[in-house]
């Protein structure tokens, strides 16, 4: 699996971050991992996903590494469309149990 050692790399380079910064990085990495897993599931290379999105392979690489477009909703919507998936945003009072292919960001 991709991106598993990224957090350790960041800690080694920058020292121990605040809890808030750590949570943000972990959320970004979790989303990058989800994009990677979904791309692999449908059998696309980074270049093929980029072509479907009208962008470059390096943008996909940055997204999967937890950075790049800083997870803008329009970018995530383009990822979902290119992967044949749906992007669902919600503001429930409590997080539903058993969500598949999802990450909690707040």
C-alpha cells in the first residue's frame, strides 16, 4: 500500500507537530490512500486517471501523497467522476457507523 511511511518521513524532517497539525496531515494522508485504493481497484494507472480528469500524472501523485490540491471539493468531485464513483458530503450531528470508502475529517 502506498503512503504508509509518509507520516514517519514528515515527523523525521520537521520534528513533532501540534495535535491539530498532526490530525490535518493524517486526514490528508487517509484521503490520499483512499484515492490510491480506489484507483487500483478499478485498474487505472495514475496517468490514466489523470487523462480522465483532464490533468497530469503529477497532480494525481500529489493527491495520493496527501497534498496537491489540498482536497478541494471540485478536485475530489473530478476524482470521483473519473473513478465512476460518487462524492458525498454531509454534515450529520453524528458520524454514521459502517461507512465504506469514506474518511472522517472532522
